[in-house]
């Protein structure tokens, strides 16, 4: 429906937001929602008949009495009051809404009947609704945090949009994105899905110029066919990454009681996701890691051949095993390149060059050796991607001398995908990481995470996604 896409456009790009159920009590959702909106540059309109002002903002008895058109209504009321609030929004010409409260279809037939009434009113008023039983939504590019969760983390602006059925998992995804330095465009926790389901979000985000990568956390949906069809349409232009739960009996039961979802057979979901050209992952971490590689490397290098360049063979072997288990090839370098690298190392005994390409201690100590080998490997036609594995020592120069500036320049010239592993603690970024990532080379602290993310990206490109 065209009106849904237009309503979602208003929801994610509002000029005015009304908080229905605004409160001056810090523990109330209506208070938290106001606090979350402090970074929003548009108009914020508290709605509560018991207050004339809240937090220095003029408060209005009903949304119909707001002095300007309302693009987005954030409804922070208990479930029995929600239908009346939606009806008020329809009469006021509100363009979109978010409903936080639980107490609808997840409770069974009685709650489902109430939710159906809310849906009927919202549909008649052409109001796209995120929720109920959700965290809310946001647009990082305009400072919109329409949730009851003021972010305690910094989010970088970018092109990845996150859609989660669960509010709690939406928070996990946001935290993971912040930790990874992933650039976020928009996020939404769609909850019980009054009239906005996964297919609606896919249709909207496929047309959103700010979104380049779409991540979905799915418990279940009654519109599996529509989700598949929209996914198949969007994956020809934008990567879609899917993390599906509800694969076991206990998780299926929990999904039903959580957001009223039909979890379905996971084999069918997995087959549909693959056929639609999307990437299925097994964790939030894998989702965010894969999105990071997509964001940093774009549509580079369709070849699935991978080279691993390192000075520390153990971690590189971990990456190699995962890549090969995922069906990727690690072809040997050409004889010419292998001989040239052997000459750089100048070992007193013959050390054959294989893949992973092990530069031994010389590759750690001498940046000229690492840079020279990196250049030669990039020139090999059989490699669409290169992974470097390095152990920095936190001195002024990264490691014994990882040539990060040269690597960035050579990667730009080659047009190939390069992923860097810096064996390091998550909470202490090593020297050189910022240079690499600013230059378009995503950095990971473990070979496992880098390898799984790279495999997901290369598989999608190889299949024409």
C-alpha cells in the first residue's frame, strides 16, 4: 500500500513529534520518551491532560489540540487507552505512530481482538504504526530517537538500517553496532506488528536513499510470502542480512508469547532467505560484522578467491579453516609472486610460500616486507579479497611495522576487498585501526569473526546479489 510507505517516510523523518502520555515522573515511559527526544531538532509536543507543561515544554490535553500538524505520535499509555489515542490521532490528521505498551496479541485471543481494533482504526486513518509491544524507532541522521530508551552509546551515521521484532534485541543490535563502529541510518523495533510487518519495512527501506544495507531480526510472521517477495526485490540492489530465531520448540513457544508470532518451520525460512538472495546469520555479532564488511567495501571484487597475509600463522589458520568450511577457495599464489616473497624474506633455508602467506618475524618487524608482499598479493587475479592477520604491540608504530597508510592506498587502487584482523582486546583499539577503517578497510579483533563476515559478503556477491 502506497500510503504505508509515505506514512513510514513521515515516521522516520518527522518535523514534529507528539508524546501522548508524556510524564514528569522519571520512571514512566512518557518521561523516558521525552528524554530520548532531546537530540531531535524538530518540535516536541507533550500530550497529557493533567499537566500544562513538562520539562519546560508546553503540554496539551489531547493531540487534537496541538498547535501544528503532527508527523509522528509516540504513544506511551497502557494498553486499554491505546485505541482511544489512535482514534484521536486519526481525527487530528497524525501521519504515523509508535505504540510502546504490551498487552495485545501476545496475550492470546482477547488481546488479539483489541489489537485488531487498533489496526482497523490506524488503517482507516492511513497511519503506519510501529508496535505495539516495542522499543520504538529512530533515524540517526536527524537525531531522532523515538523510543523510551535514551541511548547510553554513541552511534556513527552510516548506511545500515536495523529492524528487529524484539525491543530487547534491537538494543543488543544497537550496542553491537556502536562497539563495532558500524554506521547506522535507521532502526526500528516492530513488536506485535499492528499494520507494519517485515515486508512493509523492506519495501520502505528499499526506497530509502540513506539505507544501503538492511539487517533483520525475525521471530516469526504471518506474511512469510510477502516478506520473501519483498526481500527478493531488494537484494538485487541492497544486501539483506537475516537472523531468525524460533527454530526450536521452546523458542517457537516463546516467540508466540513474546510478540504473537507464528515462527514457522525454520527449514522453510532458511530456504526462502537463501532463494531471495539474502544472507542468513547465526548471531547478532555475525550480523553486525557482515554489515560492517558490506558498509566498508561496497560492491568490490566478485571473485571468491581469498588470500590471507600474516606474520603469525596460528590465527591465520583459524581464518583459513572457516573460509574453506564456508565453501570459499584459498588458491596458491603464482610461482612468480611466491618467489618474489621468498626473496624479500631472505631466509637461510628454503621456506615455501603457501596460502595463508606467512611472512614470519620479518613481516612483523619490517613494514617494507609486509607492504611489498601485500602489493604482490593484490595484483594476483585469482584473489578477489585479501585478509591480513597482524599482532600489534601497542608501540608508537603499529606492531613491528604494519604499513597501514600504504595498505589503504594500495587497496584503493586495486578495488579489491580487504579485511584486517588486528589480534587485540575489544576494549583497547590498537594503533592503526582508525587509519585502516577511515581508508575503507574494516578491522576485526578476532580471525573467527572476520572470516565469517567475509564469507557472507563474498558468497552474496558471487551469487549476483
